[in-house]
C-alpha cells in the first residue's frame, strides 16, 4: 500500500472553468509537470484521487491546478479548503531536499531513543513542529537551531535534544 504525504491545501477556486489554487510547502517553485494524480482529503483519513489536466506556476508556494471532472467554479469551490496529498514516489520527485516537508517519513531521535516517525511537518517562523505518534498519541515536537543536533539523510533520522519533561505531557 502506498504511503501518502500532505503537501498543502486547495486554498481557492480560480476563474470560471474550475481551476484551483494549490498552496504547497514543497520548498521550491514547481508546476508539478509530469504529476498525473493528486489526492484530496474528503474526510479524516479518506483520500480521493483526482487526475490532473494541467498546472501552471502562480508563485513560489502556489500553483494553478485543473483537475479532471472539475469544470465549474461551483464544483471547484466544493474542494476548498481541503488538504492535498501525494504518493511517496511523487513526493520524493517534487519536494526540495532542503524543505522542512522533506522530513516526512524520517525517524525522530532523542539520543539513542527512536521517538517515532515524522507524520506531519508544520512550518512556523522560528521553528518547525514535527508531529509523531508517541505512545499512541499525536505529539508535537519543536525542531529549531537550539535543539537540532544533526540530520542523517542516508538513514532518514533527525537527532534532537528535547527539553526535560516535554514528552511527559503526552504520556
């Protein structure tokens, strides 16, 4: 079963023919050229595939996207604001290596302890929040210049030094 990564959201409709504005956090300007399918979250943990007819760059973090079967402004509006997802293989092609979102799928390590896999990345002005499943609960772990020890891209691990007691609130 393929793994899916959240890349952003469908923020607005554009024009009268059903185009949408996709706000993404892929870390680089892209038109998603060659991408055939994008997945849209219709309800919690329920993704529907949509085939892409055409795309064009709006800005560094936004793309105009035309989806098959979405031909009116009204139909496009029903898809906003919804989360947009990509399969792992496509994600690896389009995400910048230096973008925080590229940490998805990495293991978050506190010393030798594997805290869990990073399942979501939330970018904030002074830090990145990584969501992991810790003891069955979602835990938000801040990653910034003061607690990041190193990144091991080869083994897909992020080493951090967590403040004492941070994980206690999730136990």
